[in-house]
C-alpha cells in the first residue's frame, strides 16, 4: 500500500526538529517525520518557505550516504 505524501496543511502543522549539528546563527536544517515520508526545510524559512518532501527510505539513504562519505 502506497501512503500519499503529507498535505500542505499537515506540513504546516507538523512538529519540526532542528538538527543537532545546527549552529547558533540559525543556519539550520529542520525535519518533520510523517508515516513513510520526511519533510526538510531551512530554518530561516519556517512559514511559507520551500520544503522538500521525500520518502523516509530516500531520506535514510541520503543520511547514510553523507555519513559514509559516498555523497
């Protein structure tokens, strides 16, 4: 069963988590986790700014690639 991506209303109401590697100058990445999907945004654009929504599997692959140096 394919779960559709979250709606813009769900994204707006989501609980966003700031990266633990974020600097104190607000140049950070934030994520919101949904069933089967992860949304990513720049913390400078919290209201109405662009968000990237990818499958949780793709987000995990991205993090793995960054961590192991393959990306």
